[in-house]
């Protein structure tokens, strides 16, 4: 992960990044799981927009 905010993140993939418009999830160190859509790709870099609707953020069980 290169950068993260309340609205999304940018990351560098070790291999091929996920396709644009695909759904991905990120697990944070505190166990929170965030879901979002890949909005852009450039080489091995990609950006994700989180689902920020009420109730969309769920703690990991």
C-alpha cells in the first residue's frame, strides 16, 4: 500500500494489478475490512475507491 485515506487507497501490485472496476477488499492491521472498486491502473500501480455507505465497513470476525 502506498497511500490510504477514508475514501480510498493507492497500491503497487507485486504482479498484475486487479482489473479496473473489479471489487477488492483490504484488511487493515486493526482487523477492519474495507471493500471498494478499482478505479484506475497504471503499470503495476492501482487505485481503489472504498464503499463509504453507512454500514459498509465491517470488523473482521
